[in-house]
């Protein structure tokens, strides 16, 4: 197991390096300029000077090497300096966003908490809704409950979040006045009323995303349960006179969870990636909103860094899912 | 006086009281929302309107413009003029006198050194200053004494109100930005996001592309203002969401740039919680006609250059007919509602400079047909498209990806089809179209199409620089890496001569006359530019917010110090 993990980690390094190059070239070759947002009243000579000041006129490979150095040396050094007060990084230039001239990692640091709270809650809530629905749907296959569960899952799958989000805003904010439409990121939770406010402003984005997440996971749960329900060991358990409760929740559920846990683990990078549309719609200043804003403004350093971090997370969680699979299922051994 | 009028008088007195005894910080928080979030609070490093407006609550220029476009003093005791000796007789220098006792947000005094430093900061060649053009032609900026700044120009400057005038060119604090000169400018993250200023508010918190939190500046020069104790600008989302947050849910007091579909505007306004306000500046949605041949058969380097004149758009009758066939009223109603007005001018405002050119406002399909007929453009082969000398009137019409622009394209295509002109439509991603990448064939400078549509405007109230854009030598071409603003490659020596005359004229009435003539030369006389809609900026404010005076000539938040809560 250990050698397997080590081998995978070592293999991941060249993979990630290659991914970073591909992302860089893709982002760079995409048409557009960081100056396109600037009003036409700014003359071309001034634009040219602005591009030079950003370093955006350097050849692509120079910028790539610089970015690699900044990402793997300057930024970690800065992090260490920040934690221990050392001075490893000196005054070397960090990765700066072209849009705000602020270090990209500062922006990411500001945004991760919102993304984790909102998207993370939605993910957990989605799992919490999906599990019982999946279990019961499988146990009572083709029952009314199962049909309803399928319907809800289909809706969750097929209705895009920009539609369900707008619908929720009109119902819950415009008509009922229950929840605010814009997420207040300056709100500090210090006491009960502010906690209630936080819950209120999280309600709509969390509902929208939880619906989408629950739809997918409940289907996995259901099919995995169904697969196990027909197995011999289930019949044996029943023959031994165990209650249905014990049969379903102890024997079947445990075995059915193995593939579901991997699916859930594989979905975790998407929590960090944020939800581009939902975050934008509700004004949650998460990673997804940062990415789309950076894409609109052709803010290459920001797009490049975010895309690469997602790549790292996906590689890491794939590995975690594989390891978890081996731990949960003793039949699976990596040699 | 009877009892009734005495009581009425008393009631009136009470109603007036809040305004009369206004105090700083008594009205709680004012909440603003922008559909695009604020990225940076330093206007010298960004020319995004969102950033400039947000910064205008904090940092201020020496003088600004009021809602009529007139100059108003901000940090100075009076607007310099030749009469009061502030501008030298030969127009080569301007002297500003700072208000006495002016303080920065941190309590330190504002001095002439700060103004001099700000000039150095922007004019540093390595700094990438976005407002560099405001400092063009400046020979030196010097502090005569602690409260007097003298700006000297290389040559007589009829309009010296560029540097330090308007929200795009505020004064920065030397102490805060001293280490941020030149190449270091972009790396000064803290000063760039939390600049110290003299304005009514002070930044207390800044999250990039999300929220700016501010509190009333304790050192603001008017001790009774601002009425609000704090302010917050929340960014992100879209225009629809911003408008909704003010007009439907009432979460916010003010939303900038709420340009939404006309029917949504009407529905939200009907709810009665707030009002839409429009600032009509100089932004005009227009069609530009290509005077050169954009045919793909021509070799690269010669395509769309003056070497090859356009096969049919060089005929003034064709250009005029294309303009006559358009119903600008319908376009405005479909696209902008209250946020637009039909126009025939490229300089639609200020009133002093706007030509009385209204001939294009009524659609005239029959007239257009007759004009083409008379010019020899007839449909001989019955395919519905007019031709002459083997050249078909078929047009490639490009614009950016934008729902309103695609509506406009479809409508105009239909009208042109009626007069026998075939149109192919093309929509380009705005970041490519406006990106100015000389390697891309789809930029608006290269103009590899016959007609293109976009909006353009000019900064401030003086159209001189804007009208200069249509001079012969401003045409983009391979020789200048496709830089320049004369996309049409229009060239008329008479026009160039008149532009030269304009820049040498000081008398305002004479300047206005010349500007109007230049406007007419490129619009109604030649049809090189076909203006469509004069676009305003639609903003919304709730009925609970008082004191808003929409301004198209400076930051929309120019008088935020006077805003108050309606109780």
C-alpha cells in the first residue's frame, strides 16, 4: 500500500508539470487581452505601457518559467515567512493578479473560507439528503417513494443552477422576503442574531447546490444498494433471522458504501473549485466567482494559478479515493 | 396669521430640520452594489469605471465636474482662469491654490508636494499609468509654496483642465505612495487597495473583486458631512441582480449600471420602491463604415488598407441609403428603454457642443431605395440584391457578442434587406474585438468587415481629442501595428485642417462651432459614421436614499458626501 502510494505520488509530479504547461499554453493562446476591459478613451500608447508594466509583453516561455518559480518557490517561501516570521522570500515578486495587482494567493486566501462554508455545506447537506433517499429507494424499488426520488433526482440533474437559482430568488427573496439575494461577505458571526443572518444568506445558494449534489449521489447510492440487495450474503443474513433493520443498515449499507465513498471523495475537489454560476448569482465571493471574473478580464496569472490548483486537487483526491477504496474493501490490494 | 398657517409653518420647519442640522455620521450605513466588483482603488492603475467610481468616494482631484458638466472646485479655493490669474496669458501654465487647513484621512496636512508627487507617479514611464494621457504635454509640475501648485505645459494649452481634474485623476498621498514609483507601482498592494484620501469616506476593509467597506472620514473638510457613518460597495452578479436588490428586495440603496431589458425596467419601476436614474454622457452606439476593401482575397498586409478602396462603401449614396433605412427609435425602444435616446451625432453632449443634426431620426426606406436607384445601384438579375458594375451590395456586419447588439444586427439586417442590401452578420467576443491584439483578424482596429458596430465616448466635456481620432494619420494599418482610432480609414484634408484649427482656438463659442462642423462632416455630410443610439448609464436608487444627483461628466458618486437617509 505504502509503495503504491509513493509510486503514485512520484508519477503525479511529471503529470502535474505537464498539466501546468498545457494550461499555461491554452490560457495564453486563447484570444483576448488584459486591456480589453479598458475604455476606448485610453489611447493605444498608454495601453501598450500598461501591458509592459504588467510584464504581459514578455515571451510566453519566459513567463511560464517565471510563473513556475513563483508558484513552487516564492509562494511557499512567503507562506513559511508568514507562519514563522522568517525571510526566505525576500522581496521577490509574488504572482500578481493583472486585474487587481494583488497577490493571487492573497485573493485565494480571502475566498477559500466562503467557498468552503457555502459549497462545503451544500455538499454535506447533499450527502445527508441523498443517503436516506438512495437507501430507501433501493429497499422499496419501484414504490411511490422510489418514483418520487427518481423524479427529484432527474430535476436536480437536468435543471441548471442558473435557472433554479433565479427561481429561488424570485420565490424566496422577491415574493416572500425570507432571504437576501446578495451574500454579505463582511458579516461576522459573533452572536445568535448574526448566526441567523448567516444561515439566511447561505440558505438559497446551499439549497440550489444541495439539490444538484443530492441528485447525483442518491442515484449512486440507490444502484449500489440494489446491487448488494440480491447478493447471497443478504439471503444468509435474513435466513439467520436478523431483523430487516440490521440486514439493510449493517450488512447491505456497509458494503454498498464502498463505491459511494469513492464517488464522494472524487467530488471534493469541486468544493474547492467552487460553483461558478451559483457563486456569481448570489454574490458569494468564492473561488468560482474569482475564476469567472478573471476569465472575463483576461487575468492570466489568476486563471493559470486557479486552474493549476484544481489540477493538483483532482490528482490528490483521485489518489485518496484509490487508497480509501483499498482500505474499505479488503479484497482490493495494490501491489 | 391664523392658527392653520402657523401650524403649517411649524410642520415645515420640522420637515426642514434634518437637512438644516445635519451632522456627520447620523444616518447609519449606505449600501451600494455594482454588477462588476471593484478590483483596485487606485484610478491610476485601472481605468475600469467600477474602480474609478469606488475610488472617488475616497480620493479626490483638485477639481471635478458637476451634473451639468461645469467645473467645480474640490480641493482648491477657486477654479483657475485667465481672468483670475490662475492661467497664464499665453496659456502655458496653470496655478492651483489648495484650500487652507486641508487634511488627509489620517490627519496629516495636504500639501502641494502631494500633488507634485502624484504627477511624478503617473508620469513615470515604467509605472503603466492608465491616466497618462491626462498628463500629456506637461513640462513640469512644481510646488510654489506649501499650498500652491504650478503646472507648466510644453506649448499653449487651450484646455488645461486635464491633470488633477475629474475622478480619473485624483491626488494621492506622497507619504503612502512614496515607495510605489515606477516599476514598483503594481506591487504596492496595500496602498492600491486602501488609499488614503481627502474624500468623505475612508477605506476600512477591501476584499478584491467583492466588497469595499468604508467609514466616514473624520477629517473631511465639511464637518457636517457625510451624513452616513459608513458605506459599503458590494460587487458581482449581473445588472439584473443589482437592479433587483434595489428596486425589488430593497437590500441596497444604490445600484450603478443597471442596464436591463426595457420590460424588466418597467416592471421593477412599477413596484415603487426606488427609481431608475439615467446619466447621459457622450456614449454613442454607432455603425462605422469601412472605406477600405476588407476582402479576404487580398494579401495580408494589403487587406483593409488605403491601397484598396472599398468597392461600394466609398459611394456616399450607398452610405446615406444604409443610414436612412434604419429606424433609430425602434432600436432604442428594443435595446435600452429609458437608458437611451436616438441620435444622429457622434458628439451628442454637452449641449454646447451638440450639433442640431436630427435629419436621420425618421426612417425613410423609400428614400433610401430611390437614392440607390438614382446612383445606379439596381437589381438587374432579380435576386433581391442591388448591384452595379458586377459588384453586389452585400455587407459583412460585425459587432461584439452582446444580446442587445445581436438584436440590433437582426433588425438592421431586415431593414437593409428591404432596400436590396444583403447582410451577413458576425459577432465577436468583446475581449478579442476590443483587445487590440495585432495578430488577431477580429479586432475592431483591423476591421476585416464592411460595417462594424460598437459604442464609443470621450472623457470629460471637451470633444477635441475625440474628434482628432478621425484624422487621416490616425488610421490603423500594418505599418503602425494596427494602432489608431480612425477605423474607417476616413481621410479628408479639410477635416484635418479644421481639427488643427480647433486645437488652436481658445474662445469657447468658436470651439463649439468648429466641433459641431467636425461632427457633421463625419456624420450627416459624409455618412462615414452612422450614429444610432445615445446611451446613458442607467442606475437605480431606493426611495430611502436622498441627495442623489446623477452625473455623466464625472464619477456618478461625485456628491456622495451630500447623500442622506430619507426618514
